[in-house]
C-alpha cells in the first residue's frame, strides 16, 4: 500500500522538484542578467547547473540510504560519504557538460576522454563537491525534522488523543450512572408527591443542561462544578427532606480554580447513598475547598454510617470512586494528585483530594483578582 501511494504521488514530487531547481537557477542568474550579459546564455548557464544538480540529487539520496551508519554517528557518516561524494560530483560534471552541449552553450569532448573532467578539476570541481555536501546536509536536516521532531509531535498528538478518548469514556460512565440514580429518585416521588416530583424534574433539567454545556470540556471552574452540585443536592433534599443537610465551604480565592468536570457530585452521591441514607436520623454532607500553597484541597465529609469493616479503596467496586480516581490519573501527571477515603473519628467518612492549583483560560484574570 505504501509503495503504491508513493508511485501515485511521485509525478507530483517530480514536478515540484523541477520547479524548485528552475527557480533556483533563475535566482542565481540574476546578477549576470542585471549586469547586461547575453540573457539567453546567462540564464542557460545557471539553469544547467541547477538542473544537473536536480538530476543527480536522487543519486545523492540513494547513496545516503545505502550507508549503514547511524545519523547520530556524525563523523563516521561523513567519512563514509567521501568516496560517494567524489563519484557523484564527477557524474554531475559530465552531466553538466552534456546539458550545456545540448543547449549549444559549450562544446562536448565526449565520454571516452577525461579531458573535460580534468579541466573541471582545475576549475569548479571543489565548488561542485561542496554543493554535494550542501544538498546532503539539507536532506539530513529535513530527515531529522521529519523523523524526530515531526515524529515526536505525531506521537504526542496520538498520546493526547488516546488520553482524551479514555477520559471521555470515563466521563460517559459517570453520566448515565448519575442520570439513572436521579431518575430513580424522581420515580419514587411521582405517585407519593407529584408536586415534589415536578420540582425534581426541573432541577434534573438544569443538571442535564449544565452537563451538555460542559460535555466537550474535561475541566471546569470550581464555581461551575459547585453550581452543578447545587442542583443535584436540591433533588436529594426533596427526596430526603430534613434528613439531609448540606453545607459548602468554598474559599473565594479558589472558586475559579480548574477541577475535573462532574468531579464532586459522584463523591457527594456516595456520601448520601452509602452513608447518610442508611441512618434513620439522616445526616450532613460538607463540601469544602481551600488553597494550600500552590495546591487545591477538596474534602467531602459526611456523618453517616461510615465505611464497612474491611473496606479499602483498592477493593471498592463503586463507580463514582473508581472513575474519579481514573480521571485524576488521566488528567494530571503521576504523583501530582492525592486521593484518600478515610473513616472519621467522630463517625462517617471523609474523602480528601489534593490537586495542583491551576486556572482555566478566561478565569485566570478573575482568579488573580479574587
């Protein structure tokens, strides 16, 4: 497949190369043309030089590919090119003579004689030999850029695309999980209290709108994340009534800090369903966020039934916790985040998270002046 594609694109490459060598020849003819020399002769003298180099350049590239020495071994590669450089320059000299004879601007003495080559050795051979190295150096620079620089950029783009796809997949795991739980909460109230069910549906509509608005973003300002959480808590407060109390303690200087989208809600949902809902008297959920140096510390506390005996974060099968951990691992370099779930001494559970403090685009100015 690659070979066929190369064959299809090769004629276009040949045309572009011929055009480039022709332009180069015209440029180098400008001094003679401006000096009032015979225009046709001056132009052909320059064009035949660069057309000849255009014809032997594939030979230079072929010779370079035959040398089994790494480009990183610069000195050895230069030495390996010494003999090919002399041979290719000799070929160029003969080819130049043929072209100039064909255009009638010089006399060709014929291949059987080496007189033409000897004359060239006394004249422009050294310059032509240096031109060989100039072409080779240009090719090596292009090859290095294409292989290393462009290759690394392509690899970086692929890694970024893979990472974004993985994060989107994790995000998609959270959305239906949250939606099904919210719908179950609403369905439990439809017959019992239609008015409360309608209020829940209104809040659910706002939640879905906010979720759709942020679907293309992996990170949002903390204030936006808390607005999403407020609608979710409104639904749960309707469901549990006075048995659910919620507090948010967000320091003003971090409300524009960047956090993973749909990040706090699963943690609060866990606190409600696995902690507070299992207590007859209900309980309180507290979400706090503050700055410590260059880090953002977030805590989700509840005074529910606490963690079961033998529970560890590693063996937890909950969607909210596992997906949140994986998203943190995908969004931040290894070792830059802290995520822990612990029992509280006074009862209940504490989720503690520490992230690098950073801002999202337009929110930087607002964060600085907060």
